[in-house]
C-alpha cells in the first residue's frame, strides 16, 4: 500500500515506523518540519509541510494528530479517493465524512517517542464507513498487529475512558507515590517490584480478587492514620481527599462482591 | 536460626515458605487451625493454637498478623528472649516494647496466597531496638532478599502510604476500567498490554515524563466529553468526580514541571 502519514507526534512516530516495514510511506505531512524530516528519514519517505503538495493518489491517509487538530487538517487536505483514517480514541468516525472512504484505526497503547513497543501485541481497533473501507483497514491493521478488532465509535470512546483510568490515572498515582516518598528521602525505585507485580497480578487474576490493602480490609485505624499523615506532612491539600475518595470506593466495591 | 511464625495469612504464608528454605521454622502459631496446619506441613513445622505452648527458646519470633491483631497477640505471648518482630508497614516498632529484643521486618510487596513471588527481588525494610537486634534482623532479611534497607518507623509509615497509592489504588483503577468496559461489552483483557506497558514505563523513565492522556495535554474538549459520558452512561455517580479530581491533579502537576 502507498501510505501518506499526517502528523509527526508520538502516535505518528510509532505507526510510521511499524507501517514502513510493510508498506510504502510516500510522504509525511506535518506543520512541525523538524519532526517530519526526522520521521521521513526513518521511514524513507518525503517530508511535506504544504497541504497542496499532499499526493492525491495514495491508497491510505493516516491522520495521527491531536484530537483538536483532526478537523482543521481534514479541511486542508485534498478530497482524495484513498481511505482517510484517524487514530483517535474519542473522536467520532464521521468527522471524516467529507471524504468518500474513511474510517478509524485506534492503536490501544500509551506511546512515548523514546520507547520501543512490540506492535504485534498491541490491540488495534478499526471502524470503516463501508465494508470495502473496513476490509482494507483490517488488512493494513493486521499487517502490523495480531490483535485487530472491529468496534464502533461509542465503544471506542468508552475504551478511551477506560484507558485514561488504567493508564493515565495510574501513572499519576505513581507520580503521587514518588512525591510522598520524597518527604522521607526514599527513592522511587523501591516501588518498582510492587508496581510491576500489581500490573502483572491484575492481568493474571481478576483485579477484583487482587485487591489488597487497608481499604478493602476496612481497617479504619490505618485509614485514619494515613489520612492524618497526609494532612499533616505532605504539602498537597487535595491528597487526603483523593485518599478518602479512593478508599471509600474500594470499600463499597468490596461490599458489592 | 530457629524461628516461630505467628500468623497464617498471606504475608505469613509467603514469609514462612521462603524462610523455611534457609532456617528452621519450629512452630506456626495461629488461631486459624486450618491455615496453620497447611503452612506447618509446607514448612516442616508444628502448628500451635495455644499461646502457652509457644516455644520460649527460639531465636526469632515473626508476627505476621493484621495490624489490629499485633497488640493482642503480643499480650498472649510469653516474654521470650529471642527477637520479636512484626511485618506491618503502619505500626510503630515500639508496640513490641514489652520484649527485650524487638524490631520490624517489612516485606514491600503485595501478597496473594496463590501467586508465587520472587522474594530475592522484594525490598525488605528492617528496624531494630538495639544494634544487636538490628544486626540479627539484617542477617535474616538478607538470607531471603537482595534488597534489605534499614528505615525508621516514620519512613516505613510513609512507604506504606506510597504503596497504597501505587498498588491498592492502582488496582482499584483497574477494577474501575473493567466496569467501564462492561458497559459496552468489551472484555477487560484488551487492557492487558496497556496496563503492563504503563507499569514498565514508570520503572524505566520518570513517571512525570511518562504522563500521557487528555489531562496532561489540557484537552478540555475530551475532558468534558469523558465527564459527560461517565455521568450519563455508567451507574456510578462518584466516577465523574474521580475523573475530574484526577484530571485536575495531572494538569496542576504538569504546570509545576
């Protein structure tokens, strides 16, 4: 397939690299010339920063830009015949309905430019406006991942929210734990085995069954002690609120089971 | 060393197994006869449920019971000469001051009975009432773990709070993500690669640098959309509050960096 990549951020970077092994990346279009040039070099393609120069005859146009930028960028693009897809979790497929063939290809992973990822193991969720678009999309997605599923825009939006909880918010709790330890001069790396085991355990036994700690035991003495320490020592007034809210949720969850 | 194990829950179970490979577990004392018998069989020791029958001549008495049970159990115990330690994160060492030699041995991991753990990689935090107690404690801790550190009760309490955030609360977010996906009939296992990569990433690059998602980008449109979906679709009124609180924290955190 001849592919045009639109965007040069984290998602564009990782998708560009993996797609270039199986397909011909013709151009990288991006306002960020530096990123586009770097990615074009890595994928043997041509960087473009004028939308009028976007090749009109490619098979596949992959828009990997921030959610807010999808609409503006489509308005700059020529009305191509190839399939135009975005990669966003929370944007409806129909944002692309000025094109004839369109869809979504949502790679379900957290991407950081410097980190290599094993794309084969990453779920890729696809949606297409016609059976024909969808079939081509599935073909491309299966060339890079072993875990391709078809889901609709509503499911994808919910999947994105679940990812915010299971990844973005989880990472924020790691940041918080690091700050708590800083108060008593303990290095964050003491948490590494616990962090890795917690994640592994949730993927091997049900997370409901994996719940441990003072909240699920309803250990009110410890819960009170922790709230007091958080109130007194750490310079973050909302931290005790967060502790209470999450502890209450764990307790109420355990009562439901 | 001759060791008496007091307790037969998750922590007692894992510590008993690993200690029995290097030391002689003489007795398992527990009110739960069934658990004590099972653990005694696995560690070639003798189950005891009468506190008067606890051997007075052991070198080391390891109290691995719930925090609330530490004080009552010490009051039942004979005033032994061996070192008496508890394994609690949030209990001061001095709760054991009716004994001559005492301390704390806090294994820093989340334990579930059915899951094997690699004890060598688990940080074990120790504290002793005298240099002599501490040295013996370090010796025992180093017989099972490569990551032994000496910390005081204040540091240990803070470490326990950090663990609640980085493990118990993280697991609750996994439970929450699972429930969110249930609303659109998507199986939790789609999150496995994301969960594992999020944990791995936080242990390989700074969690502050690993933060991704709509909150850190201050993508107000997506944040609003997610809150509305959570309010409308999912039968959990506090879920939108949690989403907002965590998103605000991520945003304020990113402004500090």
